[in-house]
C-alpha cells in the first residue's frame, strides 16, 4: 500500500482547486473536475466542479480507481482513458496523483469529459469512413454505489432511451424485453427486485413472475437445442 502523508497539505489542495475551478468555468457543460483527498477515502471528494456529469458531491467516497491508487496498483498519471457515467454516457477521463514535497501520495486530480455528443458525431463519421473504435484502456469506474432500485431504474431508462421510446407508452413487448434484460443482468438476484420492477413498469407481481418463467423456460429449451 502507498504511504499516505498525514501532514497538513492545505496549500497543495488549494492550488489544485484553483486550477479545477478555471477549467470548469472554461468548459461548463461537459468537463467535470474532481479533487480527492485520498487520506480519507470514505469521503475523499473535497472539491468538485460541474458535478452534473457524474452526479457526485463533496464528501462522497473514492472510486475503485482511487482505492487501487492507494494500494499502489495505479500509475501516477492515467490520461484520456475510456470511462462511463452512472447513467451510461461515455466519458473520457484523466486522473493524476497529487503528492506532497516528500513525494507522499495525498490525493488525486481528476477530469471527466462528457463525450456523448461527440460520440454521436463520431458514430456518424464511422458510418461514412468505416473506421474502428479504440479498445478499452481500463474497466468501467464505479462512481456511485447504487441501490437495487437505482440500478433497476437505470437499466429501464437506458432501454427506453436506447430504443427511442422517450415520451412514448411502453407496450407489452417492450416490458417483456425490459424484464428479459434485467433477468440477464442479474437484477432479480436482489431482494425486493420483483416489487421494484412491477411498480416501475406498472405490472402486477404475478405478471413479472409469468414473464420470468417464460424467459427461464426459453433458456432451458435453447440448451436442449430447440429453436424458439
């Protein structure tokens, strides 16, 4: 584990806060700046600008990347790695370790750029030029620790936006497909998930059970070589 200095380093953090504030003002819509005090990982965020990008606030905990950096498993500089916001938008992120005059790790300075709009333009250009997308650099970073209800609602919202159903009424097949997606993601392994889904989709609990039984029977049939 990396040594974390307990010496007062307020001046160092203030320096990064000033830099972060300037960057956030220059790019107010899509660049989030986060400053972590990794000496207190359970509430490491001491400053955040343009927090709408990931929905976090001062006092929130370090991400999995932050804990890996504390353990000494991350380099001091991670530049422009592929990432994802809690609601599924693509991000390009940068994370730089903050060290004091003794070279002790005390925090990190992070940028999260919302590239969803640019990604749509990129996808359009891809169709025209047939270029390839670069592979992932690291696994998705877990910014927030969602409850089962939040995770289920997130998946439902992603289905609705991904199928251009915003503002439209979900029909029976849409709801079956959502239940199937939740089933394969493991959402129904959480206690109380049936009630959460039934309320979100305006279905009875028995209807959800019926959908799940049909999905499970379909999986069994596929394993036996039956074409559905």
